[in-house]
């Protein structure tokens, strides 16, 4: 029973110490508040970009790379497409 109690105490001390070190070294509450409030240095005056708009922009760029119709594909691209396709 004493081994279990000792293990539990070591675990709790380790977890609390690691949490304290993380808060002191990693999390900086003032910087986090400035990021959320938008008052910190280096904040741009433009409109904020929502994360879903970033995904939309990536999909849009990929769509511009893919040809819209088969007749827009060059001869070399057709050959590469045929070379890469597996017979059904």
C-alpha cells in the first residue's frame, strides 16, 4: 500500500511541477490577452482573416491549377495523365 501512495505522491508532484513550469515558461497571459483583444504590437489594421477563409483560398488556388475541361489540357499533360492512369 505504501508503494501505491508513494507513486501517487510522486505523480502529483511531477504533474504540478510540470504544469507550473509550463505556465511560467510557455504560456504568457499578457501576450495571449493582447492577441485576443488585438491591442498588441504588430497587429495589422486590416480586417481579420477567418480560418475558414484560409481553407477556401487554398481550395480556390488548387482549382485554378486543375483544368476546367479536357480540351484545356495540353498534349503533354494528356500523355502524363494517360501514363499515370491505371487500367480499369
